[in-house]
C-alpha cells in the first residue's frame, strides 16, 4: 500500500506541474517544466551469490521495491515563438540571455541620478516594457530595466525626457534612442543582458522574474548580440511561452493513468487484507 501511496503522491505533483504549464500557455517568456521520477528504497530478501566452481553457479539478488519518489522538476529553456506586436517598447531576446531588472530596494545616483548605486538584480524573458511618467523604462510591475547609461557608461536605469521625446527607437544591439520633437536622435543607453552557465538552475521568483541560485552560476553580463554569446534584441515583438500543448495533454493522460493504476493497487491490497481478516468466517 505504501509503495502505491508514493505513486499517488508523486503523480499528483506531476499533475500540478502540468497544470501550471497549461495555465501559463499565454504568459510572455514563460519556460515550461518537466517532472521526472526515480525508484525508491528496496527491501533485500537475499543478496547475490557468487559462483562456486565447479558445482554451483551464481544467484541474483532478490529485492522488493518500496515505491518511487520525485527525481526532478526540470525547467526547459528552449526558445519560445515570436509574437509581433509593433509596439516599440515590446522586446524579445532571440537566443541566450535575460533582461536585467533592478530588485526592490535598489538605489540610484551619479550623474543624472540613474546609475545603480546599491541593490540586487532579477532577470526576465518577458519584454513587455513601458516608460513611466518620469521617462524610465520599466516592467509591468514598475521595476527599472537596467542597461548601460550612455551619459556615464555605468549600469543603471534608462531614462528619456518625456517633455521633449517624440519617438523611441530600439535596435538589435539593444541601443535605445530617443528622437526629440525637433527630430534629433539621442542614444540614451544600451540594454544589458545576463546569461548563466546553468540557466535551468535559476530560481523562479514569480511575476515573470528569476533570481540567481546556488546552482545557476553568477550572471555573465554583456551587450545583445555581442562576442560573449548573448542573444539579439528583437524590438516590436514578444517571446511567447514555450509550452507545447500537445505534449502537455499527452503527459496529462499519462499522469492520470499512472494515478489510476496506483489507486487500483491500493484497492487490490485492501481487498486482499479484507480476505485475510475474513478467513476465520
């Protein structure tokens, strides 16, 4: 019974993971997860016997399995499909890397007040950005998108002058240019991307954000499309979820049948115990 219970419990975890994938099928930049199992402990009824020439051959061990357990919940970092939006502040990364975003509590200073002076970072693949009332490039949660500020050459938030800016241009190299009402184009900064030695090792932080973990490795920052291998920025487009619905529904059937089979094992064990209890009748 307990072996079957472990199967029920872990197939429920598999179902939870599948449900999360399906619910995020239209979430920008979402990366699907995959559940895998492993066999658990074994009860050794007898060990392996070595051959005793010339009269007796060897014997194999006899072991009874005690169920299964969760092996891993992997993150699949494959590229999602591009959705063209035509909105200049919508950006996607074609290739490796994440947009850098200032974590809560970050402080800024320096020339123009945009250089990041303290605070950590979070990372995202969802590039549905916008400009706030002060002209800063921000996420949908209001977190500042980090880049190399052209005025100082330091990492910080990218800002345009709302009073004089008539249009914004973004190129594949991540350069953000503000075009004034007089038609003068001014480079305000360049988006900075981060990539990791083990991107699937990043920890999900919710709100389409990721953070560094003990197994992701440190962030390797660089310019989009640069020699360090960071992906190019595609303006006017967003990266869709990489969830494959056909695969998810197939795995859902597999999870359901696995759950049913383990439930049947418990029912059969219960019937056998009932027969044992009723032997005296």
